């Protein structure tokens, strides 16, 4: 069953918290610079300190790509440090025509072996299809994102509903194997509640609490409602909780804080 | 001026042809396997044989990412082989919230130093903004793509117009620095003609002729019309024209064929 690994990880840890491993180089504790790969060392310590609290880790490829080929090595080596039973998302938001989408699916599900990847739905079904063919792998398609730009297209009216609603309708139709989830920003509280009620069977990945300012109460309500697994991602606010030698302990504390907060 | 480098390259070579360097490993001539990096050798020979015919090269990141960190080295080393006066597009179709979009913009325009990147507009203005701040760099945002999935969202009705038209309207509003172009698939002939007439000042990147079956006549008409520079991309049909020792000569022949054909 798809999303089964996620459900098991949530149950085991009693936690819906996903930690975003987005190691912006300029924010990494300076003392780590003595290590050969400070980013990897940073990720390693965060994972070690939080892996019993985080049911999932999400790696945004933007923060690795910027480091060139070395960044992709760090990406790969970070994945190897995550416990087997923890759910892993490549937050790559890829989108392309079938032939190229196939390469992306193979990259993340085959080469890197992550459990899930985020995708951008603008190019339609055949841009997602290659990802859906991987057994035991899931995708999260962007529905309503946490940024201001969500207003430009996602929230416009398309014949009596909003574009993101049409996206969710289509995702539901395409979800025959049960391996499609949706990204809904925590800053979109009004829509989040509606989506959870109308599409209870679509797993949600919710970024936007913490640094982006989304409401934890809205998110806790979404988690409490009956339905598919809900993942709440926090990145900066957890991983950069501290800046000294004890930064990992600070991250753990913040992770525990969010884990509890999400229980409502 | 933005897109100035592209206009100069088109004028110098008398060509609107962009060659897509999408080196799917399984299609590379087998004899190249004796080289340390067959993909780089392949790209090198294609560039050497076609750089007076192609006004631009487009590298789809999907075909490099699948090779892991080695693929990104090949990506970087390929860029170094392209003549200075040739326009270079990273076909990465990235999209993310501002903080992550900034990393992507820095990756492609800063670290890799390409002239242009493709982006997915679904997340709205602030997902494109970090790219727009780079002086002398351009973006191409997806409008109507060449795949069947274009029907799912891009071509739906949003209050008397199609979604892609709204995207173009917004792109026009945001295009204060003149560095925003649009991707319009050659398979979308009807829309291509309309876009060229209604948005003559938006530079177009047109994929979809060759392997994807778009009409060369439609595209030639778009080029001939007065307006911003038009780039037509062909990938597989040029780079995999041959499979033997003389594959680069075959690619050159195909490139010349398309260059002429695009003159209508």
C-alpha cells in the first residue's frame, strides 16, 4: 500500500512532524567549518538528534543544487544517514514532459531511492505518470502553496471553483493506486480545512508553519480529522534553532515542541 | 538589454535553432563508451559540429540529474565547451517559494552562469522574482506545453480565457525588465499563432518539433512575424540523428536541415 511507510512511521513515533533538511550554508554553525563536508556533518547531527521525533525528513533540492556536484554527493550521503523506517521526501517540485519526467522519476525513486517526491501539476497528467509507476513510492503534487504568489494562479476562479480545487479533483481521479498526496500551505488555513473535509483520502504535506508563519491550530485540526496521513514540515525553525556547539540539542528541543503542538 | 545575447546570436548565425543537449545515456553511440565520460564526449562532439548552426543550446537538467553527482559535473563541463557568444538555457522548470527559488536562481545564473532558465509559473510571482533580479539573465516560463497533459490545466477556461492566457497576461505585467519569455509547444499550433499576434513582445521558446511531432510550418510563421526573438528547440531528432563514428556529422546535417526549414 502506498503511503504505508509514512503511516507506520507516524504511528511508531506518535508524531506528524517532518523536518526539512534545508541546510542553507550561511546559516550552518560556524564551528562545523572544520569538517570536510560541513553540510553533511550538520545534517548528520540533526538527524541523530531528531530521528525519534521526526516521522519524516524532507530534503529541498534547491539547497543541495546550489553546491554543485558536491551538493549532490551531500544529498546522497545524507539520505544514507536517515533510519530505514523514516519516510523521506525529495522536495524537488519537478515537472516536465513524459520523456524527461521519466528521468526525474528514475533519479529520485531509482537512483536516490527516496520514498516520495514533490511535483508541480501545471503540465498535467502525463508529467506525473512516470512517477506513479513506481511501486511503493508516492508523490505530493502542489495544490495551494504557502507563498503570496499562490494568489496569482492557484486561487483564481475557474468556473465556480478555484484552480487548486480543480487540481485536487484531477489528483483524486488519477489516484487509482493511492500514491498521490497534495501540498497545502499552512498559511492557507481556510483552504486547508476545506480540503481536509472534502478530500479526506488525500494525504497532505503541509509546509509553512514556523518561519513562514502559518497557524499551528489550523494544522492541528487537520491532523486530528479522520483521514489519510498528514505530514507537517518545519525546516528553518527546527534546524537553525541554535548556532553553537549544542545546536543539535536545540533542534531536538524545537522538534519536540512542534511534535507536541501538532497534537492540538 | 535582456535577451540581447540571444538576438545577437540569432543574427550572427542566421538561425533560430536551439539544440537540446539531452544525452539520454542509452542512446549515446556505443563506441563512445571507451571515453572516461561518454556523455561529455558526446556533448563535446555535438557542440563542435553544430555551434555555427545553433544560436542556442538547451540542457534539460533531467538528463544530467539521473547520473547523480557525476551528471552535474558533466553538466558544468558541457557548459564550458559552449562558445561564449552562444545563448545557453538550463531547462530546469524549477518552481519554489521565495527562499528556495533564490537558491535555484543562484544555482543556475550564479554557479553555472547560464543565460536563461525555464521556470514553472504555478506558484506565482514570488517564485519567479529571485530569477528576475539577475541582470542580463532571462527566464522562460511555461505557458502552453507540447504534451497531452497541457489539456488538464493550461487549456481550461478561466472566466472567458484559457489559463495559459492568464499566465501570459501576468508574465507581461511582470516583465518590466524585459527578461521574461514563454515556453509554447510547437504541437499547440493554434495557440502559438494567437500568442505571437497578441504578445509579440514576449520572446518564445518553442519545443516540440522533431520527435514530438509539432508543425514546422506553424513555427516558421511565428518566427517570420514581427516581434521578440523566437527560439525553436530540437533535441533527439538532431543529436541522435546518427549512431556511428560519424554521428556528429549526422547531427550537423540535421541541424542545417532544421535551420533552413525554420526559414519557412
